[in-house]
C-alpha cells in the first residue's frame, strides 16, 4: 500500500490537476445507501428503458453478493441488463478477490473464498485460503509470493478488465439514485453501454485499507456535493466491505482542469497513527490486464 498520496498536496492525471482533501463529511450529503430501499414509480428498466412488468424477472442483487451475503435487490432491472452486467461483475470479482480474502468477506455460501494465483510460467498456482479454524494458509508455487522476513504476501491476480470494474461500481451508484435524481442524471447510463472513455470519466479508485477493523456486512452509499463549485465531483460512491473502503467518482457533468477530491477523515475510520495509507488505482484500461496485490500478513504453519 502507498503512503505518498498527499505529498505535494496535488498530483497530475489525464490533464487534470487533482487536489485531495480530507473533508468528505462536511462537503457531501448522503442521497442513498444499501440499507434503504429505493422506491420508483416506473415499470421500466432504469438502464435500458424496456418494460419489465410482463417479464419474469430474476431480481439481481443491487450489491453483488461477492461482497458478502445481503438482502438488497434491484427490482427495476430487466434480465437482459442483468445478464450484460454479469461480465462487469466477473472482472469486479477477480479484481477484489484478495481484498475480500484478507478482509474475511464470506460469499453467499457463507465461506471465505479461496485464492488461486495465475501460473506465470510456474507448474502450479499459489493457493491462499483460510482453514476450518480460521487460520490463513498458503501453498506457495514460488518463494517470491511471500517475503517471510517482512511478512508480505503477494496475490498474483488473473486477467480482468479494469474499466468493467468501474462500470460495476457505476451501476450500483445509479441504482442507489432516487427517481428524481436519476431522471436528471440519466446521461450517465450511456457510459454503462458505451465502451469509449472520454474526459467525463474520472476512473480512479481510491482505496483505504482498514487493517484493524472489519466490516461484516457490505455497505454502499451514494453522496452528492453540497457546494456550488464546479471543480468538485457532483457524485461519489463509497463501498465498504471487509477491511476495505473504496471511493469511486461518478462521471463528471462539467470538465475542469482542476479537480478537488474529497476523502473521509482517516482518523475517524482507522484510529490514530503516524501514517495513513490510501492507494489510487487507475481503472481506465478497457482491455484485460493482470495485477499483483501485496499485503502485510501473519501466516501460521
């Protein structure tokens, strides 16, 4: 995990000058969350507009169950859109698997998933899992996957599409919008069905890793900017699960060269410490790629 996020107080990305700030709570208000059901008057799918009244709908979870068993359902999504988004969730599942394992996030079967690394030319994969006693176990394909002296464990994640990860989060955010808000912001829906990435997309994922705290039930919240300045993103999605808090910026309605990104106050989330770690991950790539996650762990023989 990186700890240089706030060094220099700004950074450059895609022609933007980005200024991070720790005042999310003061600058944004909640307009939807995964614990509150969204009521709509429409009989149409909120994504494609097709009528779903006469369709036998297999209601999808609003919050994918890969983040943990939950009772959220999206009653305003047709089967076709649900099927389309399944490929986004496949990339999302691959991308977040190490986070879910380290965070002890149980799947819909009530079990913490097992990790199997990509081969990378080795005869077998590294296997990472929890045994029946809840102890983290590792079967190494190569000693390079675990630095015993530093206690650092590497997860060599397989192929996934980063932009599909962004789309999966965007879909959840749109599902949390109240009807009157979504009506005004429905232009964002086009980005679910469009593979082109323009300047309105700010595809950076901000990850706060809570090494001393575990969120047992996944919680997603949609926030809206309260101020009147145009260089602040209007909408932000927070996704909390296991030991992870992820922040996603929704498409920008107005493009500015300077952009202010508001983040939660770390001290209130993970307590007092000398260094607060936040990692920014670029999800702009719309082609499959591989990734390595590295975590500080304690492994028993």
